[in-house]
């Protein structure tokens, strides 16, 4: 593993030592992503499975000098069709390296898809480049960048429409449409909990009914999201003084009120990323 660490450090130093006078547009950082593991397996000539034991490390060249760590779920989402600068439409080049007693071996590949089961990331390669059932040791996958993922309000992303960004890469997404018809609060909670959206190879099933503050954020961006009616929408926030009531927001004027949980009311699911 020591050889792999030396190799990785060498590549980082080279990438970060480029001359500052290269007329690089410092408003558009180009990221390089690095996935390392003790071993990896090729299940066939176009499929590489690498265990995910640590976050993906990403860094940029000068003059930006940025770095970050991202989860497997975020990394594979870059291949989603509604990701910014999606890898699905412009597959990245990558270099796969492994270390053995004979030294460092490398192969250049183009990655057309990626998925994760939480323990591994499975990469699909454009052309046959691997030996079926081969096992590799002390591996690194260096993936070309996709530029800044500059998310914006109103953007289609991960199965819905972004309506809130926290400035640190996280935010909230609204479903693209209301439930077809009004529901009681109880049915609204169940509906949102069971709501799923599949985009490409990714299924998003972590939707929920927004609380009253999230509902208000959604109201503030109703034009960017689209598809709302000028009527009442449920929140998950309950009336602390009356267990039979919960908060709603009237999308005609933005006011929030208590409403009986059995009253039919409109519903829009949300999820966080």
C-alpha cells in the first residue's frame, strides 16, 4: 500500500504544480476525482468493482487550489442525466492503476456509468479493457473532472427541482408535481414516505412531507419549481396544542395556518441532498 501512497502523492504534486501563467479561467475549476482501495475486481471486460471504504478525494489544479471529500452516492450521481455537466452525456476519461511486485500497471478507460450499493462502486467502461474475473491490488482510479457543479435554484436535479441551497453543497429538492388530488395529513405523510423517482440507474426513495419551514422555502420558490395551485398545502409540522391539527400554507398569499389532519389538502413531496 505504501507504493500506492507514493504514487498518489506524486500525481497530486504534479497536478498542483502547474505554472500560474496558463490563462486558466479561475471561475471554472476542473476537478480530478480519486477512488482508492486495497483491491478491486473486474467482473467482466467492461465492469470494474471497487470497494468504497473512504470518501472520494477530489482536488483542482492551480489557481483554484481546492479539495473536498464526497460520498459514493454523490459521486455516482454525477452520471445522472440531470446532474450539472453530467458524465452521462460526456463520459470522463480515467486512469486505473494497480500495484504488484512487478511495479505499477495502468490502463486508460472511459467510464460511461457508475452505481453503488453502499459498499462498492461499480464502474461501467465504454470498451473492453479488463480481464474478466481479474483481481487487482492497491488500486487507484483517477477520473477527469466535470468542472464546477454549480447548482442553482430551479434546476432539475436528482429526480426533482432544487428550491433551496445552503451554500455548502447541500440543499432541498421538490417533486416535479403535486400528488394527483388532495389528501388527509395522515395519507400525505404515507404518500411522501413511499414516493420514489428513478432517473437513469439511480432511484431516489428518501422523500418526505416538508416541515412548515421547508414548506415556506418552497412557497418562496414556487415560480422556479412550478406546478402549484393557489390553495393549501400540508406540512409535517403538527399543532403542539392540538394533536388533531397540523400546519398548512396557503399558496395564494403565503400565510400559514393550523388545519384539521383529516381535511383534504394538497401535497408536494421533498427530499434533501
